[in-house]
C-alpha cells in the first residue's frame, strides 16, 4: 500500500508501531489520552492543527506527510532518536552530560 493512499489514522498506527509503542505509551508521550489517540488512529476523530504539529514533531515527520501532501515520510531522525530527544526534554544539563557519557562509552 502506498503511503499516499493511507489515511491520517493509518499513518499514525504505522508510525506508532514502527517505534514499538502501545497506544497508551504513545499517547502519554504526546500528552494525549489513549482514547483520544485511538479516535485519531481509527479516523473517528480529527486532530486540530496544533495536535497534528505535535504528532508530526514527535514522530519526526512533516505535517504535510500526515495530511497527505507528501507521498512518503522522510524522518530527519530515527524513531529511537526521537524517543531519546523527547525523554531528554526538560532534563538538567548534568543529566544530559551523563547520557552523552553513557552513549560514548557504549560506542567503544
């Protein structure tokens, strides 16, 4: 199935599953309730533009992709990188420095 033919809801499901997330976890990370995300994923509810922007930012895709204006998603960052960045939002400089040290140690 081509991405262009997918509904917004189908794209949301595909993106969420590509990150290995449950609806509950994805909703929590985006600041939504699980029933709200379920409504979007099942095309029962339509997210407003502010929510579309938040979802696009979280998944690392463009708003145009979600709305069907682009044929495919070209995330600038991998889903795992997006999870890491979302997790680090609001972290202290000390915590971020510690994460960097851990990642550097893992690369060796």
